[in-house]
C-alpha cells in the first residue's frame, strides 16, 4: 500500500511541476480548455489524496504526502495569482 501511495503522490507532483513549467514558459497552452481541466482535476485530486492519506489509521504522513500537500497548495496559489493577473490586465485601459 505504501508503494501505491508514494507512486500516486509523486506522479501527481510531476503533473503539478508540469503545470508550473507551462505557467512559466508557455502559458497560452495552459489556458486552453484542456489545460484548465487538467489543472483543476490535478488540484482536486491532490487535495482528495492528501485528505484520504491523512485520515487513514496511523494519522502520519511520509515525505511524499507532505510533498503532495505542498505542490497542491502551490498549484492553488498559481491559480489565484493567475486570477489576479487577469483582473489587473483586464482593468487596464
């Protein structure tokens, strides 16, 4: 079970790193319908997996769980920063 947990956590962290790379380098590709769907699903999946792992019997997380939590929070922060940037740009004359 631990191997499955770590594999899921690290795989999702790789997706989050890919989102960060697209956000920094090729943001046009990220803000397509497919990009936004992947962004939303990966964020929700990260939060759900973190909650599931946290609520399991031992209530302890290994390093992959904390890395998943941090990458999910950073992905949400990227979304919030994107909204702020979009609002600032759209309000310019």
